[in-house]
C-alpha cells in the first residue's frame, strides 16, 4: 500500500473524565449492555470505572503487590466480572492476570505466569467471557478457553492458515510531513477504520522526537487517512474503543482523560 499523508478535518469530542493530569489512559473497555466503562491507568495504580458511561468515576484498587495495571477488560455477559493484567517494575512486584466477580472489591489471581523475564501487557476477552488472550510486552501469548481457570502458551512463530492465503495483508505506512506516524491502537465501526497515534522518542544524535497526531479515520481500507481529532485537547492518543451499543468512539489520552465521539 502506498504511503498516505494525513489530511485535516474536524470532529466534536465530548470530555468524560477522569482527568488524572499525571496519568496516561492505556486501555478502555466498554462491555455491551448496561452503561459500564472501564479505564486502566498505570500511573494511578489501578484505574477507574463508571457505571454511567462517564457521569461519575470510582477508583479501582488492584490486588496487593501489583502497582502497575497494564490493562482492564470487562465481561459482556456479566457486568460484575472484570479481568486485569498487571506489570512488574521490580522483583518486589507481581505480573499476573486477575479476575473479579464483584466489581473490584476482591480479586483472584488466575493460574498463569508470564514467561521468565517477561511482563503481561494486555488481556482481552471474547463476548461470552470464556475465551481469553493474554500478551506480554515481550511478545509471547497465552490463551484460556475456560474463563481463565487454565492457560496454554501459543506459538506465535508457527505457520498459520488464513482463508485467502494472506492475499489481503498489505504493507502500510502513515506519514505526517516527512515523518512516520506511530500507531498504537486501531478500532473499527462499519466501514470506518480509526487509528490512535502517540508521541515517540527515537534514540540518536540528536534524538528524534515525533509528536502524536491524534485520531485518524480511513473509509477506504487504509489507503487514505483523515484527521478525526477535532477538538481533542491532546494529540497523544493511547487507546480507542467502539461502543457496542451505540455509534460512539472512545479515546484515551496521555494526561488521564477520556473522550467520546458520536459516529
């Protein structure tokens, strides 16, 4: 796929919170049904949850000895069940996958450990909540097919068969001016594809610093991209989530804020 330059545009975003100025929103979970919104933020230890899609927020207290919450995801089948992945800053901390069935009041550590020297980066759940995938920052992956009771390592280097032999995979590159754009998350709604872009520091002499370019939108399978950042206060966007019950897109920003865009 040819390189494409981001074109300017304007969209109106609604600020939802939680506005922890020293934090970064790393993940947003919006389970279908009800009005639950979950936000993970490593700098605030656990994260936040809202039972009214951002009307009010409550702090999530993670399990003990787990100061870094790397991801938080809710169950589509049961609004009380959440899964949480934690990272490790030192040997005194634990990296693991935890589950709560009472909205974070108590946590159960699941029977899985990251590979030696690795730390869990994210966890995601299928709609029914039985199929889970946990990925480490170093690239290994574990899968559970029973809601987290048992886990199995998956070999990401093994040959995989896809329906069209891989014919639909193309090399893609986004540019803003003469610099590449760092894409950290994707989301899809109908025929629209959204990309979250974040700032990045490239080592060198002198080092190269590339700012985030906000949220980008493509309606032609990624051939061209348009700016969808509108009035976002910060273009360092770390995560995206589509509302399964309504035409809305959520964006999490560096600076601890969550914003919603009507689609």
